[in-house]
C-alpha cells in the first residue's frame, strides 16, 4: 500500500478492503484507491516489484475530479506489514486506510492488555504510534471490507444526489457551524435552492435506509 501510495501522483486514499495470506509473504489483497486524477492501474503496478494485478474496476462517481478504483492484486509484502502486525496480536482489523502517508487503523481487541501489546509492537516495529480514540463496545464490528460501502452507496444514489452530497461536504455544509448554505450549494450546482433541498433530503433518507432498513 505504501509503495502504491508513493507511485500515484495525486492519490487521496488507499483502503485495504480485504486480504488473504497465500504463502512466503504473499497476499491476495482487495484495495479501494481514490485519486484526484485518472490513472492506469496496470501501468502503475508494473513498476512495483512483487505486485501483479488480478482485476480492476472503476466505481462511478459524480465528480470529474475524483476517480475511485477497486483493485485485486497479488502482493509480496515485506515485514513489517501493518495487517500482519495486527493479526499477530489476535486483534480484529476493522479498517485500514493509508492517507497522506499515514496509516489510519481501526482494530478490535479483547481487552486493554491485548491492545497495549498490539500498540507496543507497532510502535517498536514501525517507529511511531498515535492513539486517536478508544471505544468500549460489546460488538467487535466487521473485519475489514468496509470499502464496499462506497460501492453500495454509488449504486443506490443517483448522480444528482451524489453531486449534491459531495458539493455539500466539500463546501462545509455539514460542518458545525455550517460554512455553506443551501443557497451557496444551489449557486455552485446551478440549480434552485428547492432542488438542492430535495436532493439532499432524498440522499440522506437513502443513506438512513441502508443503515436502518426501510421505514414502516
């Protein structure tokens, strides 16, 4: 992931959706790559030693400035590999994302001692570890595969709904306090304010249905 991140010119994030160990340090990995510019995965990966492309597909987005691709690759991961460090401590990796050259990891451990053991090994092996938050939860969460949420969302939302959500997010509409109004979004999208309101509400309802199911 780190090598791929360096090879891409304008990458936003690389998320490890799933991984299966084969042998001798080789893994089959499913990645979601978000980039600000178009890229050819075959061209990029052929310059990376020990990596070959199995399959690649583009996830449609509403923005011309964002390209998202799902890649299935065969990769020889040299030690230390962030996923193997987590698994060695018998923790559950819930999410692994590489952004701005930094790995952001969500993992579930049985207790604080197991967490400290994992954190210590990461610190000792990679040289740096920063704890952002800790949550006590009876449910461990799903192991990896959270990147499929993007694929589900773009298949459930229309292009207009995706466009208004992305515009609202990038312009700070969802911030507290808000940095943009529906009027600002309407001007940006060249539609009426009522249209922005309708698309936002419809998109938000669709997202809530994905989480909670259809309302009775």
